[in-house]
């Protein structure tokens, strides 16, 4: 039964205080009467009261939800399982703004076995109820579904036509056999070549295979083959043998787990901010008969157990009753009668959970890549929002800069600054620095000099273009000196500065003894790694060029009498110092004179 908190002088908080201590589903409404959130609860009173606590105890997004609640409604049900199913249906009906919603709305293919006298087996994306049809799936891969239907065509002589074949129509001779009968692909039930009983037996074997009971069909054929051989009916035995080979070949290509004869459902989830990417596996007889990936999105931060419950509810809605044994990475926040949730620690069932988790991770990766290509602007915006949240920034990091030092034993010390705008490199804004005031290999002082030079110039030329985020490639020492430079320039309150340590990819902040944890699979960490790697590449390239130039200069300029113009003339003519050293003395004499040629030749060859 539904109960509505109607408009009266009572506040929403006073209304929800009247909610019963019973399992059920609650709905929140905004001022315009729209459902903005649907939730389930084992105890409605206790669950709803958790939203109406002091604001500082709620996260930001939940505070926003609570501020929008103008009224509430609840439905009492008999059990948590009923609450889960009702919640799932109401979310689909109302599509509330703050609920976990399915991200992927595409229709998956099913295999349909019709309820006709002589059933057909085909792929469909639409389920029609009330016709006696049986549906198997859905299949996340249309190719897998097509391969199964093609396999049935190999082993059974099924009809593929859409004729309305009935016993009466066959007796009246309404049809004629088609080409598929003549090439051995159809048994021609339309003209009575196959009895309804024989045809139904083939259909039941197909249903067994689609239900994951293919091993039963194999055992059945082996028994029939042995029985036919005993009767010396060798042609009949050969028919069963051919079917066995086809079945075994099919199962050799299918995914068979090590957990032989296991019947279970497996769920796994990968979380990425307010999004979740889930994989479901259905195991029958140790074989994976169904696999489905689903994505979920929410406007507020949901507990992982709640997301898992939503996932389970969606699968139960699609596939019907769950297996008595359900393998999960953690427990959902709902109990379902007749279902035991297990978190395996070792063995074959842990291997099943790991296989499902691998599928979920692949789905996550592919979804991110697909979003990056189909809607790059939205993807970059989501990356910046995730980074803003991860670092606790007040502003969106549309403008990011990263600094890196580069030197070898103190020689040619340089630094680089790379710039990202809207999470993409802005190469026109990259800058290189030769260290001017620091002597020797002092990375800390070098970092302070470069940061000071970069932003003192920016303040003088374009103070409105300061970055929202500054990343320092290095540990606490480099970060501390960069922090000092920003403080001396008076811009510390206008920017966020963090360090990214290479060894453990730790994000560090000044004054915080502990590194900031960012999920290694998150796009937030990946964009930080990308800007750090780009700064390192840009700085190393500059450093190598300087070292190469210095090496050339030291080889020729140390020779008495060789100046800049002579050096240029020789390098333009020969291309490298090695070729100058190998050149005949007569050639060198023609270019620089006999005396200097002898000096160059002797110096380079002796060295």
C-alpha cells in the first residue's frame, strides 16, 4: 500500500518521523511534484531518518538532494526482496534524477524458441509476452548468439520459414518442401516428413543446451549411439556420432570453467566516481551460458552495497529467479529468500569471481575509450570534474601546468613547464628554462627558481591566466620549494599545487604527512600521470639537445685557433666531429689552412 505525505503544516522531517519500522520503498518529491529519488529499506523509518541529520555529516551531493525534497511517499512490502524489485520498477518508471540509472540503454539480443506446433529458433531484440515463446539470453555479443543459432542449424534440421505450419495444414497438403529440404538443411515438417514428436524432441535438446545442460544432451547421444551399435544399426549410430562430434566441437570453443558441474550466478563491479561498471555471469554445469555487462550512473554518492543490490535487481528483472548460490565481491544491502551470497576466498569459485571482475574492468576501459572518441568534450569535462573532486579543488582545473627538472651530475641543468588546457596539451604554451642562479645539481633550488620565474612573468604580463592546478614532478622537497616560491609571489591562495612522486605514483600535498589516495584506474590519476610524463619528455629532449651541442663545442673549441666560424665551416662540410677526425689532412688544409689542419687532425685523432 502507498502512503503519501500530503501538503499540510508539517515539515518533511516531521512527516518522515511517522514512517513505519517496516521493509518498503520510499520516494522523494521536489517542489514541482516530480519524483527525484527512489530508495528501498529494510526499516523505512531508520533509513529515511539518515538523510535528515546535520548537514556536515552528509556529503555534498546528498546535501543537494536533501535540499530539493519537498514531500515524501512510501510503500510497505512484505520483504527486502520485494522492496528490491519494486525499487527497480519505480526507477524505470520515474527515472529519478538522483538515482542510480542504467547507462547503457541498448537492447541486447535474445534467442527465441517459439510456442508453435513446429517451433522456430531465431535471434530477436524484442520480447513478446503471451505467445508461449521461450527466450534465452540476453547475449552481450550478437556474434555469440548468431554462432549458437548456426550451430543448431548444423546439428538439427530445423525450419527457418515463417509459415503457419499446423497438423491440419499438413493433412490438407497446403505446403510444398522448399530448397532447404532438398539440400538437407530442413526436415520438411510442412509436408509431414518429420513428426511433431520427433521435432519437439530436437527442440527440447536445444532448450537443454541454451539452459546450460548440454552435458545431458551429450550423455543422451552417447547412450543412443551405443544402443544403435548393439542393434548393428551402424548408419543410425553414425548419425549420433556426427552429432556428438559437432556438440563436442562447439563446447571446445565455449567457455568452460574449472568449477565443473557448478550452477551459480556471479556479479562484479568496478567503480569510477559516481559511475559503476558491472559484469554478470550465469554458470550452468560449469559452463558460462550468459554474460552481460551493465553500466550505472548516479548523481549522488551511493554505497557500493546499494549499487550491487541495484545490479542484482536489474538482473533478476531481466533473467528471472537467481541461482540459489550467488558469488559476489562484497555483500549487497538486501537479503533474498532462497539465495545465499558468497564471497569466495580461494579455489574455483574465486577464479569465477576474478573472471567476472576481468570482464567488468574491460567493460570499464572500453566504455571510457568509446566516450573519449564519440564525445571528447564530455569526456574531458568528466575527467576535469573527477580531478577536481579527487584533489578537493574549489575550481575546475581547466588550466594545468607541470614542472620537471633535468640534469646529469649537475651538467646543463634545465627545467620544463608543460601546459594542459581542458585536459589536453597546449603545446604553444610549453616553456623551457636554463637554470641561471643555481650551481650544481640542486633540484630543490632549481625548482624554486623556475616556478618563481614562470609566475612572476605571468603576473606581469597576464595575471588572469594563472592555472588552477600546478603539478610538481618530484617528492616532498621539490614540492616544498615550489610552494615557497608561490607564497613569495602571493598567489598561493589562487592556485592548487600538488606533487606527483614517480615511485609509487603518490599525490602529495604540503603539510599533509600522508599521500592522497587516488584510484589507480581513475581518469583523475591518469591525467596527472600524462601531464607529468609530458613534462619529463619535453625536459629530457631539451637537455639532450644542450648536451649534444656542448659535446660538439668541447671537441672543437678546445683546439687553439678554432673559433665559432671555423667550427661552423667544418661541421657544415663534414656533418660530424667523427668525420672531421677521419678526413685526409690535405682536405682539412684546403678548408682551414695547413697549420690549423695539423692541429685539428692531431687533436681529434690523439683524443
